[in-house]
C-alpha cells in the first residue's frame, strides 16, 4: 500500500486529493492535512463581504466529504518535511500539529510515499505596518481573503451605509496593501460590488470610492495586462478597466506601495518615488502572500529548507529560477510537472509552488522599492495543476515509478475568469474573460504574447449569471456530488 499525503485542502489540494482517492481506490491511502475544518469557495467571498451571501453559503464541512471519499482527514497544520527520513526511520515523513478542538498543539509524524504541498499562502498582513500582525488581520482595515474575514467586512460595510443614511459622507479605499501583492482581481471585484451595493442602498452620492493598487496600469491584474476581443474589436485590458472605473465614478491610485496603515489613513510610495497619504472611513486592502513557513530537514537533522523552498517560502519545482533580467524571460521558464528537482516524490501545486519570476514587468521606485504585482496562481489554474499532479502520482503508484509525469504548464494553459461587478437577478454585472495562454509567449505570439482568438472579454448581466451558476457548480463538485468528475476545473 502506498500513502499519498496532501498538505492543504483548498482548491488545488482538494482537487488533487479527491481525484487521487478516486483513481487509487481502497488499495492505497490518501491523507489530507489542513488546519481548517471547512472548505471555502473563495471567489464568492466578495459577495459575503457585501452581505449578498452568508459565510454558510460559501463553506461546508470537510470531514463528511473526506469520509465519503475514503480519505484520511487530519485537521492540522504542517510544520516540517523530512524528505530523507531520519536516523531512526528511513522513510520520509511530515510533522504536523493538530488544530482540531481537543487536540490543539499535539504533534504527529506521518510517513509518506508521495507528498503534495498545496498549503496555499500565508496572508502576510505583517509585511505592512498597521495592516495586521503576522498572518492576523489588523483593526484598521478589513479583508475578504477568508469567509470569516468577509463576514466581518460586511458588518463594517453595513455600518458605513447607516452613517451615510444619516447624512455622514464616507470614503472607501479598496485595493492592495503592499507593493508586492497579488490577487488584484479579488479587490477589483470587491470595489465594484461595494459601488453597486451603495447604489442599491440609495447612498452612492454620499460616498467617495477610490482604488489603490501596485499595478503600473489599470487592468494589469498581475498578468502584464492583455489584449482581448470585445464586441468584435481588440481592446487592451487597460482601456477596458479605465472605461469601467470612469463609468462607475471610481477614482484610482496606481503604482502604489502601501507602506503604513493608521486609523483612517494609509501612507504610500509611488513608482516615481513620491510619497502620499489617503484618508478613509472603510478600507479593504489585500495583503501580500508568502509561504506558510514549512521547514525541511535532512536525515541527520540539518536544515535543508533553502534546498526545498525558495526564499519566499514557496516550494521549488521544475521551473527555471535563473532566468535573470526581464529581457531574458521566456514562457518556458514556467514549470510543467511541479516536481521538486531534489526529491522526486515531492510535488507542489496551486499557490504553494514557487514561480520563477513575476508575469508583469518588474518595477521599482527611484528609492529602490519594488512595486509590481506578483503572479496569480489561483482559481482555474490551481485546479488544473492539482489534478495533473495527482494524475502523475497515481500513475507512478499504479504503473511504476518511471511512469511519465503529466504536464500543466501555465505557459500552455488557458484560463477563464468571471469578475463580478455587482450582484443582482436583473441588475448584476460581471466581466467574463478568457486568456490564452496565462503566461505570455512573445516568441509564439509577437506583440501581445497571447492568442487574441482565444483571449476575449465581455461585461454584462450574462457574466453575472455565469458567475452565480459557477458558484453552485463548483460547490457541487467540491462536495463530490453526482457527476462531480464531469465538471471541469
């Protein structure tokens, strides 16, 4: 019997574990280690954050789902990996610490034959003074990164609506809370849902809504922007985004590194080196991401963390980490199999793998402060990568350790994104976009780096209904209900 251990139960880890359990059957064991008792469909957190959904609408208990799938579920966080085993045990193992009620703080070593690191990110609030402490959200801003955060965000948002109804003008500041943030898309969705809800509440004229982002231009989204077909024309995402912001009367500050947050005020540095301040009554700022802090140890107990993980804490995989300057970047720098180059039974997927470099052009202020989005690895790519990694491992367990690995390079992968701009049966809108490939390939597609026949976008009510349907579809899939394998990642 072989044992596969999956660290993390988010989109990528859950996908990998459930497919692996289906393909391996009861002859082998799949273990999932995740600190959370519930699964969260994160793309819908933005609706929780404005009161259009509840926390219960976007989460469900993992234990019964894993029991149904024959997966051994351990509610715990991973602390360290011993990929060579130890002096007393020749088999590799991972050390975990339980977070379940009644077992908090207890540790256990779990031996494995294969291990998938799908731990996702640490929400690094502590990177910006005042944004939070370590991985904990602070008191000055809100977040929609988790279902609990989003519920809290809505509570604070509803307070502002009541203040405006009493005649008190409110300033809203939404965006990124550091110069190296990713997930601009989530903030983009949230600001337009905020704007939409203010209109519904009849208080839009009492609100000043402003965007602040580390993007060098609106519509960068951490992918260097894109040119897409819209209504029969090729339109840049910059024009697309600027048009939407202007239409909704949302002002913007771009190329900004938020370097300090105080009560009702942020301090920031711009790409030109100048410093600024912006006051707010309500602010949602996405924190930067980092690895969760896993350690790695050799057989003799020596620390080999730097061998297994990149400096940012994400796991090294089959990527080209020596590409150097922006001018030397190639689509082929990006990983295909997500296998660790040192230990062949270690894989990473989703946000947990270390990207070779950003997708957007790196930029710094004259003061030397880096201000550019880090690459997104969420949503559709996470699910596709998780499934491919699970397929590779299952083949090696069932067909032999020399079975070829499956590939899912983001340089050869398309992705679809449906970005909500407001929820409502007849008044909702969303930008439905596709991008191919995710990583631009300027050798294959000179000029834009992408195939404009497969990169397109439209905004409207139909997009909103697509996002609403996808919400229910992916929850159905994650719960392993009838036909779940037929629903694409």
